[in-house]
C-alpha cells in the first residue's frame, strides 16, 4: 500500500533523513521506533505532504505522491494524527471533528457516528471548547479527527506522549481497534514496548537511518533493541 524508497529529507543544509526505505502492506500495523531526533516525525510529515523530500520516492497504492500537497495526500486516503495533539483549543470538540472531514464531507455523518462510538466522552463533550478537555481527552479528539475523512492509512505520531499509564493503554487499545476494523496503521512511538507489542512489523530508526527491520515480536527479543529501547 505504502512504499517509501531511498527517501532523503533536509532542513537547510542539514540532512535529517538519509535515504531510508520502508513498506506498509494493506491491513498491517507497522511501527517506526527510535529516540528523539532520529527522523521519525520528519518521515511521517514528508509522507503527509507537509515537507518536501530532497530525493527518493513515496508511492501510495502504486501512485507517486511525493509532490502532492497535504490535502491531495488526505484525498488519496492517508491521514496523520500529529505529535502533540494539535487540537484547536477555542473551537468546540464537534468543530474540531468537522474539520477532519473537510476533504470528504460525504463522510461526515458516518465519521461522527464512528468517532462517538469509539470515544463516548467526545459525544458528551461535543459542545465544549477543545482546550477545556484533559490531555487524554484531547488525544482521543486528535485520533478521532484523523479518522473523520475515512482514511485507508492512518499515521500516528507519538500518540502516548505525556499521558498517564492508564491513558496510554486506552490509546493503544483504540489504535488496535482501528487496525482490526480494517484501517492500515503506521505508528511512530517512543514507547517501544507498547509499539512492538501492537505491531506486526517494525523498523528501528537511528540518526536518520533505518538500522533494523523485521517481525515486531522477534525484535522485542533482540539484545540491541532491549538495551536501547526496552530498558533491558
């Protein structure tokens, strides 16, 4: 479904992503783990059309999308749930969700029903300004907003960041449910244990390079991964 090949991304003269390649097949939950500054978020933002790559290719369902604008990428079926939630605090919860469907207004009614079913709290708070929600509720809103356009691939960027352990588990459960319902997932996450426990396959990104890839469960047993990311 998604094929990234020899992708290079620079900020000015500094290259942040050094020719990486990765693939995500339809129906998979694939994770990209690594430390701060590894280039994970840059990779997702490049796929989403928010950053232009220096070179390389990004294909989605066989079509080249590396020059597409963010709205074109969304219309192609790719949605990004960004790091830090990025909700619009002065707008109502409902208005935040409606913005998520701007590229596919026909999806609005069904999208709202699905989001409220997954996160009943958002229905209860739908008329409240998003800025009055707790951190966990704002993360629910960010996830729900990313689903409103009816994507076939959702990319999650650090969804557990800053959340209490019980909320991390709820977020993980929601992402697993989204995947089990048929949506393909590419997950960037610093909580490597959570990510590897959820994923079918994994990539390890270090200083702009893919250093390891393979079966997520086998990777949990790898000595380097345990020492570097699992505290083993």
